[in-house]
């Protein structure tokens, strides 16, 4: 068991990494883990495009009461000096795990993702992404803020512990406060 844990830790330090489960304007390949709880994976299709997926059960909706997901495509429009701006479009949903709960199993999300590298260790990210439920069930009169908070939205500050590991603090649509990503 010690060998498995040691191998995992060494692998984490050997692979480059970025932010939380929130997609970022820097087109990268990564696996993310967040405190929402949530997980994500992003694949770099080319230097300007990535395809990603996230799945979470945000505390703000009730732990393991619902499952947020998104499947998103990002395209980088601007990459100048330390600033990057990326467009984002995708499918998103909120699938309840229990009966008699409101939900929106299918919708769209769209917006922009911005990233700024303050120095070699600190990065800031802001994703302005809205969600629009296309199908809803349950109490139709309860459309509120959380119905339009897309899983890809959020704001975070990242700190690189070394060139391979970055921890983040912030908030996003998956309910993450703290996050860690591993590049592959």
C-alpha cells in the first residue's frame, strides 16, 4: 500500500498541473479535483481549442442531492503577454438523485473565460458563463440564481507550489472552494 501511495505522490509532482475543476482560458490537458465535490477532465485538441467535461454535486444544492455536469468546448481568441481570453460553449445539466426534486437535466452554457498570470507562481481566472435550462421538471416557479449558474462559471486564484502542482481558492458553478489539477 505504501508503494501505491508513494507512486501516486511522485506522479502528482512529476506531471504539470493547473487549476480547479473550472475550465481556464489557458488551453491545457488536465484532470481536476475540487471540494464541491467535483471532478473534471480537459483535452487539448490543438493550441487554441480544448474539449472538457465536469461532474459535481455542489454543497449549495445539497450534498449528493443533485449532480451538475457540463460538456464544454473552449476556443482561445486572445493570448497576449500574461492575459488570455477564451470563448466557451457547452451542454450543462442538473440531474437530481432523489425523487420530487426540481431539476434541469439538459441545457446550454456559454460565455468567456479569462486568465491573467500575475507572476511565475500566482494566476487569476474569471469565467463569466451563463446557463439556460432547456428542459425542466418539478416546481417551475422556482427559477432562481442557481438555475442560471453554469458549472463552468467562477472566479479563482491559483498558486503554483512547484512547476507541476497548483492549488486554487475561489468559487465556481460546481461548488468548489479549493481545487487541484494535474496536467497530462
